[in-house]
């Protein structure tokens, strides 16, 4: 089992990476891979899981992999609002998700795209973050 140190928000967190080809814990991987069968509570975790997996990828210098995880997290977030019966129904919960997931993921995507030299995408996601939280 491999250990990684990453900077998440303002403190260092030690993470145990179980499977370096898919990241995260077996439970997290199951939630993401079996999304349609997941409970609403588990679906709420997907954007957080994928943001953290993206952070691990950035720590390792694997920016293309990070972009995949961040985009999967953004898709998971969008699905919470756009399903036939949306999981997020109240404004307070929506604002919390936007602050905790969308804004941070957009900033992280901008960083990853800068590292990849894809500046047009970096500008797009940095601008998106600024629109939500000037």
C-alpha cells in the first residue's frame, strides 16, 4: 500500500492509496463505478471523491489524469441537479456544494491546464470560478 502526502485546503492530510490505477479506497471506487446503483447519499460523495482523486493526481504530477478526475467530479455535481428527481433540492445545500466542490474544482482544473500548457482551458475554468465567487 502506498502513502501520499497532499495539501488539501489549509492542512496536510495523509492518504492511503489502495489501487494506484484507479485511486481512492475500494468503497470510493465502487460508488463511482456503480453510480446508477448508488444511493442518493453515495451520489453526493462522488464530486468530493473525484476532487480528492484529482488532487492526488496533481500531487503525483499526473495532470492529464487529474483533469479526468476533476471533470468526472463536475459531471457528478451537475447530475445531482439535473436528474429526473434532483438529489439537491434546496438552495442552502446547492450553495454549499458550489462553494465546496464547484469553485475549488474549477480552480484545480485551471491549475492542471496551466501545467499542461492548455491556457485557453485554464482561462475558462478560472473565469468560471471567479463568476461563482468574485
